[in-house]
C-alpha cells in the first residue's frame, strides 16, 4: 500500500520552491503547537518563529485552522509511513498486527505533538481518537480491515476485528492503565500477543 501515492491524490500540487517554503512554515507552526497547544498558539507567534510576516504566512498556509489541519495531516502521513514496515506481507498476519500495535504505541508515546495535545487539548484529542466518523479513524480502520480481508478473513470479521483492535488501542492511549503496562515495546508486544491474537482467531470464524 503506497500511502504517499494515495495522499498525493488529495493534496494540491505546488511548485517545488513554494512547496519547500510551505513545509518550512508548517514546521514552524508545528513547533508552536508543541510549545503551546492549538488554542493558545497565536498566528503572530508562528510568523515570528518562521521569520516571515503574518500576511506571508496566511497567504502560503491559510488561517490558523488551515495550519492545524495541514500539520495534523502531515503528522498522520508520516505516522503511516513509519508504520509501513509492519505491513510486510511475508510476515503472518498475527505477527503483523502485534508489531503494528507495538510501533503505533511507541510512536504515540514519543511523538512531541501528541504529547502536547494530550497536555493542552485533552478533550479534543479524546473526541478525535474515538470519533468513528473522523477521516483518520476511518483510514486506520480501512487499512487494517483490508489487510485482514487479504488474509482470507470475511469482510464482516475483518471489520469487527479492526474496530475492536482500534478501540482498545485508542482507550489505552487516552487512559493508560496501571494494570496494563505499555511503557516499553516488550510489554506492548506481550499484551498484544495475549489479547489481540485471540481476537484475530475469533474474527477468522466470522462468516460473511
């Protein structure tokens, strides 16, 4: 699955110098969001950090909401790019799902933007992670379900397994448990092997 190719279909194509400058400006916006969260970050401060006028920033990146959307979209793309090795078709599906969970939790644990959002925008992060109609949620679910269907799961079983796995993962991200250790890769792997593999086995038995 070439996620960058899929993404490119929905992203306006810019001339190379303009695209590079926009990426630089969005990088400044990301840094400001990490420092202060979305609500407290000011467009004037983003412009100051990027060393451009506010007018230039708005002309190239839109208003604050546009910048938030662009930064989040770029973050999701990069997140999926880092997950790509876990989609290796030469590895059995159970091991792939386990490693997707391990990698996903690690990325969320170490991503500075997500850490800032959990600190400054707790409510909105909670809603977006569990919003089943959100584009990002649907993208993750569709990618996982497609992978399961390719492994001879029925569509119904694949959708049910994907939904369960994503909801469990989102809950652990939003409300870390004292009873479930996800602070290291080894602990995450042990958890996924214990609980996710049985979910996959049950989903295999679901008839269309």
